[in-house]
């Protein structure tokens, strides 16, 4: 019988001020996952090198722009070493910090975005084997595409219209044409927008699908094991998750909704109970908790299992942090200036 209670509390450690985003990757080439936390209150990122047992070294901080609201990793200068990008909402820019391969980073260089950028995703949008960026701009209802030059620098942005208050963006191939597409949530429009990619760095006008009230985060995966990409979204004011199954041609079915705890802000997907089905992990900022919805493999999900966090949890990352081949979770706690590690306890 599949494991049901997947997570055990492990440890909490200090971050910078108001941690709002977390990501992971092997930053020093030791085959252990490390963490990067964006601290919106101290205008920096904290790098925590992993020990491979679910614990981390003390953080090393690097300056970012003003109010970094999101951080991602990627190889932006084609040297097979992970770099960082932060999204700086108060300076309308992204910062690029190139990695040295030993867990340290160079000083940030900035590139202009739209107004109040909130999230970013990387991918090769123009088929030149270089990593590009897509950035949602909350205050002027646009998404910025910054094509990468392959040396860690980026071209000036090209913008596309979104719905109202674009909040979160992901990239995947939704119509099986081998070109990356974009999905973003439009919080004040109560929908998700799909922008099909042409493969040359340009995108079509968005097509929208309804969600619940005030969607703020989106993730994609194959939830019903049909080989086609689906979407899952969390809705802040409705305290719900929406699942939209894809048909492989870029179209999505009407949403099916599931209850979460209060004010969900982030959603991630992965196989948390080792049953070959994709599950959902959701951060609930209004109830100091995370919800795990185990997938049934047919596009439906079980009732949430709730795990308590610190105060005002803000983000989550999934990864195998203790090298036991099972997915663990790390959650940032915005009001506590901390992060909590949950290790996977499934057999």
C-alpha cells in the first residue's frame, strides 16, 4: 500500500530578513543539493551548502537588487556551472549572479524588466542552446522575454500582454511541437494564460482558462499518466487548488478544485510517496502549514495532509537533501526569518 504520511519534521535554521523564495541545485559540484534563499527584507540571497544528510552549512550572503521576490538557478554562461537570477520587485529588474563552481558567486549584474516583476523562469525559447528568461510584471500586466547571449548577459526585454496582475510563470511544451510554451497566472483576472512559443523567442497572444479567485502560483506535470502536460494552480482568496488536465495540443479542460488551508501562495509537484504518481505540495501562508495532496495517477488527488511550519510560510522547494533517493521539502518562513526542512519518511 502506498505511503500516506510522507513527511517528518527535521530542523529549522536561520535565514536573512523576510525569506520569500527558495530554490536548490548543486552549486559546488559535490553531488549534494544546496539551497538559495531570496531575502526580501535584507535585499540579498543566502547560499546554504548541503552536507548531504538533510542539514546545511551556515549561509553566505550575496547582494541582490532591492526586494528580491524570487530566485532561480540556471547555467546562463554555458560553463556547466549553476548561476542565480533574482527578481527584484522594487527596482523593476532582474539580477544575474554568475557561479564560480565552488558555491560562491560573482557580483550581481542587473537587467531591466517591467513594473513590479514577481517571478522568472529560464528556458531556451529561441532554439539556440542558450538559456533565456521570462519574467512576469505584476503592475503593468506584461511578461518580459530576455534572450540570453550565452555568456551570462541578456538582450533588452521584449514584452507581451498578460491578464491583470501576472504573478507566476512556468515553461513547458504544452502542444508537443518541441518548442517551449509559457503558462502564467493572472491574479486579478482569475485565470491562467497560455502563450504558445514559436521556437524563435516569440510567443503567441495568451489563451486563458478560468481558475478560482486570485491565482498566485502554477506548476505543470503529467498528473494522469497520459504523457500530456497538465496544470495545477493555487488560488489565494479561495483557499483552493485548481487542476486543469491538458490534451497535448495546448488545450486544457475546465478546472477541478481541491481544498487547501488558508491563503495558499506556492504550489510544487513531485512524487512524494514513491508510487509513480505525481503529488502536490502547497504552502499555506494564512495557516502556517503546508498541504500535501497525494495523486491517484488519473488526474485526481486525495484530501490534503497538513504539516505545520513556522510563521507565514512563503515558498517551498522539493529535492533529495539527504541522499536517500526520496523527495524532501524545504519551506521558508517569512515572519520567522527561517527555513524548515521536512525529510521524507516513506519506506
